[in-house]
C-alpha cells in the first residue's frame, strides 16, 4: 500500500535543488503544473508543437528544451511515452533527471527503464490532481512517486520539488499504484461513462442525496480529464480485471433482483443486502463522525478559498488595484447575512465568521503584495 514519504529535508544531506524544469508536452495538465512551479520560483521551459505555450519559455527544438534543465518532465499521453523518450535520450546531459506524469505507472516506468536505463536518472510519478481541481483550489495536493533503487537521489530531488509546490508525497511501486488505480480511478471513469451512455439525468432537481455524490463523480470525470478514459483502461494492465469484477457483480445483483420476492431463497435475500455501518451505527457516534467529516471539508474549502484569494492578489498586482475593496466587502457581508437568514442561521453569527475569513484574506493578499 501507499505510504507518505519522510520529508526530503530530514536525515542525510538535502538533495540538490531543482531550479529549472523542461516540459516535453504542454497540454492542459502540463500548463497547470507549470503554473504551480512558476509560482514556487522555478523556471519553466516547454516544447509542444500541438499546444500554444503560455507562461513558460517556449523551446523550438529538443536540444533547446533540455539545455540547462535540472528536470525534464515528459507530459505526453502514455501511448506516446516510449517514442518521446527515444527522441529525448540523445539530447540529455549527464545528471539531468527525467520524470513522467502519467496516470498509469507500469508502462511509463518500464519504458524509462528500457530507454534510459541506469545511465540517465529517471523517476515515475503521478500527480493526483488536474487542471480543474487546481482551478477550484482543491487541497491537499497529492503526488505519487515510485521508488527507483537505481536512482535514489533523483527520487529525492523530485520528492523535494513536489513538496515545494505544496504536495503531500506518497511512495508506491508502479504495479501497486496501477492495481489501486484500476479499482478507483479507472472504475470511476468506467461507471461515469456507463451512466452517461445510459442517459442518466445528472441535473434532476429532485435527485436524492445518495445520487448527488454519483453526479459529482460524473461531473468531475467530464470536466477534469474525460480524454483520459481510454488510456486509463488500455494502458493499465489491471483495469480489465477491475471491470470484469464489477460487471460480474452487477450481473449477479441484476439476476437476483429479477427473482420475485415470493420465490427468493434466503441466500438471494442475503445477496441483496448492503452492509450497514456496523459499529458506527449508533446515532451519536455516527453524528459526531459526520461532524468531523464536515469540519475537514470546511478546512479544505478554506484552503481552496485561500488559493483563490492569492490568485486575486496576483491579478490585482497586475492591474495595480488596491488590496482592500470596501464596496465588495460590504456586498459580500450583506450577501452572506441574507443567505444565512434563508437557511435559518443567525446572520450576526455568520457575519462574525466571515469577518475572520476576510481578515485572513486581506492578510494573505498584503503578504503577497509585499513580496
């Protein structure tokens, strides 16, 4: 199973700092990750003949791309990985680290091992976020980094880089990663695709809460990375097994549901049972755990809001606008009071909460403007 790596700064001497990153491939994800790196003070260069390169320094050729780079991120579709590595290898200087950012890991890791071998340091990684989740300010950011006994220093450098952009880094072997992703990431896309093709109404106003989570999954798949669907299944060697197990389970349930109630045997009734929460069922314990879950969501939402506030600070700095906007703040407070009243909450109490949030937002923007 995955486990969190120890912080890269502990123990032995810290790894050499990565200051320049080259992207081979700069689509939606590459551009989003490049923006995070630039915000952390890391120079970014990119080469992608199929994408308009914004924010990063464009390169006209592979030699120009890798010149002086500490890390080369190969951000191309997994089926194109081997060809990209073969093209890249002759231009790499000794010590330049190569890493991929694919959503499956067995195929890229094997390709890097075969093409780059022990002579060129390489690391297999999977950032567990996408352009849409970054735009929404979702936190925490997480990234999987696969161990590589042949190039441990390269792994430490890449871990340190992800930590610099605020990621929690998890260590997981490529096969282990792909097994987990087959039953999570790939199946989420598979279920969403099936429900969309079945014509499930995602926006029904009377949909129960039990469906709203499914609707959110479908929306996330469509917005964040719908183009990944085929690759997640065709390139992950364990995805077929995951699909078959799910389909077999659903077919079995479907057949059991077709048995009339009066003809159902005890084992048929047992087959349709959905396990309850077990020891979590007592009302107070369940309620407290739900409150804890909501508190975690609130903290996550505040982190997302802080990210958006810092984005607003950057936009204000660009146009020379002041940090404080009293008119907007007054409108915001009135809107929150009105919404609190609509929901049966105390408007004064909610206003106090937002006073604290606004003070924090102003402090973030002022710190940003002073750097």
